[in-house]
C-alpha cells in the first residue's frame, strides 16, 4: 500500500474529513502561518520550552512527551500521565542584497531587501509511563522555510520575449530591465507515536514519524515602467505530501550520569503538483503536471547529562545528513514549458543547493532554586549551506546560538518534600541566533542565471549575499499527574 494511503487511513475514518486528529493536524498547519527560519538547518533546535533554555540539549529530568521528536527512549522518565504544550514565536530577519554592473552598456542596479517573518510554531504531546512501559504521542511543526522579496531589479534578456513570441508593445521591454518578485513557502509537520521499555538503568525506545508537507514557489517578472507582466516567470504549488519515518533510541542512567543516543531515518515525500508560467503564447498558457520528491534528512544524536543536588549539566552532539536531501532539487514537467537560458522551452527545472552535512554541539546548565529552575545554553554548528547554493529562495542558516530559560515547578513542589511525585511546570526560554552571512560566488546557479546573457553573449559583474538573524520566544507547560 502506498505511503500516502497508509497515512490517509490514519488521519481519516471511512473517508470522512471530520476525524478529530486530522482536524488537530490541520489546525496546527493553519497556526503555522509562517516558516521556521533558519537555525542549524531548516527546523527548530528545540521542542519543549524547558529544552529550549538549554540550547536544545537533552530533555527534562522528569520526562516529557516531546522527547519523541528526538529520542523515544527518554519516555521512560515519565511516571504517570504527562501532557505538554508549547508555542515558539519565531521572528527572523532574512536580508538579501546584490549589486550588478554591465561593463558594456553601463547598466547598474543594487538590491537591498529585508524579509521579517513572524511564525507561531506549536507543539503538543501526551505520554503515560508505568513500571516498565511508557508510550506517547507528539504533534509538532518541525521545520520549513520561505522567502518573500518583491521588486528586485534585474537585467531582463530579450531571449525571454523572443522565445515566448510576445512582440507586442506592452511586453517588448525596451529598457532591458525588469522587476523580479520571489515568494516561496515550505511547511512540514509530524505526528510521532512511540513507546519505550526500561530494564532498570537501561531504556530502549522506538517511534514512527507520520509526515505531512506542502510547498509553494512563485517567481515573476514585470516591466519597471508599465508594470506589465513579462514572460519567464513560473508558479508552482505542490499537492499535499505524506511520508513515513522511524526512529530508535537508547538511554542509560546512573546516580549522577545519564547517556542517550538516537537515530532518525530519512523520509522521502513526493511533492508532485502543478506549475504554470507567465506567457503570452496560448499554447503554453495552461499548467503542466510536476513530478518531484524531497528527502527529510537522517540524523544521529548522542547526549549526556550530569546531575548534582542543585545543578544539571547537559550536552548534545548531532549529525544531520543534509547533503543527501538538499543537494539538488529537480522538477520534472510532463511537457516542455520552462524557458531555459539558451532560449528554448524545457520540461525540467533544477535548483542546485549544494548543502553539506552538519554537526552541531549544544551545551546547557540548569540551576535549581527550590521550585525555580534557571537555565542557560550555547549551541554551534557550521552552516550546511555553501556559497554555491546561495539564492533568495531559501534562507541561510545561523551558526552560533545562545539561550536563557526559566522554569517554575508546581503541583508536586520540591522533590525533597514529595519524593514520589513528578511536578508540573511552566517554562519560558529566549533563543538568540547571531547574524550569519553567506556570500554567493561566480559560476553558481544564481550567478549564471543573473550575470550571463546568451543573445548576445555577455558576462556582467554580479555580487550577492544572504544574512539571517533569528530570535525565538518559547512558552510552554507540562502537566503531570498520577
């Protein structure tokens, strides 16, 4: 049975769209009006406001449902019932700039744009832990990305108009310039059921990822003087995409130390859909069907925790195989439609991103003051994005991140007074990702598409770069009861 049919059976009952879990999934997607920008990759670094205060390292000492995002073995820390909710208010500043000079004609322009999305990213989970077994379900917006850059000045080649056969006055574009508008949006959410079993100090867990993703991308050109739409733009909308993934984890506890490791598999989903182009030729005015796939990358994580009476020190190291999923994106059309730089229509659209694998190290410390928890953390990971893949369609990623967090325990209070209970908590954290810039280079895909003209052949001077800065406020609670 195809993957999308399996997941549809989970989300639907006898074909009805009113199943509560499906409605909750759609509600989560609607709440996620923006996109996550753009931490160590294209997903949030933390799931749970308590973990966020530790820069994404390890999890609560009492266990929580959202451990299913990374390591299901840590469900064994939950004793009794636990319900966890979080909202991450993600605000990014994505800055793009470029500078162009045609030494032959003297044409010059400079673009300088900011994109400042604000995205509320929710996460919910429930878990139950008994003497040996623990199980749970987590629902969360894991990742995404996007761009919105209107009115970028561009050199507009006559090849586009000639190929389209549009010779009328409204689209002749004698100025040789155009305004380019770029909009992209990618969203991915997961539902993860899982369970764990513990043999005293050792715990083993496994979970399944049910994945939903959608993608939209628009690129258009207009005459800077008249505003008339020019040929060459395209507009792509995917169908809903579904995929399955799996993860396994293990943990080992001593009186003062804990060690944990997990592996999350890659997940392939098919973002088939429709694409249309801006054209004045009636033979190409109707959309084409698109076939394409994308892989959400595999990830390895290992962590440790050291506990004293008043302190908790945590550390994580993760390795994500971005090169397998974000190297090149190929759109295959059912007929030639896209105008290629050489002046013919092609059934293919390729975007070379050239991302590399990434290792991230996260460190955190927690101070206990009766029912108050003070947290701080730091994380570093070399950006997976390379200079070959810089473009406005996908934001760059950050490298350095610092966090501060605060937790208040209640309904169980101090573990010295209530040794057999697990307290509920309210948690808040603030994450700041320092600005990081990636500069594009000659002969990259974006450079070739904007600095090189074919008819007549001409190479112009073009420099371009992207900068990303992110600040995120996490608000969360965890209710625990026996």
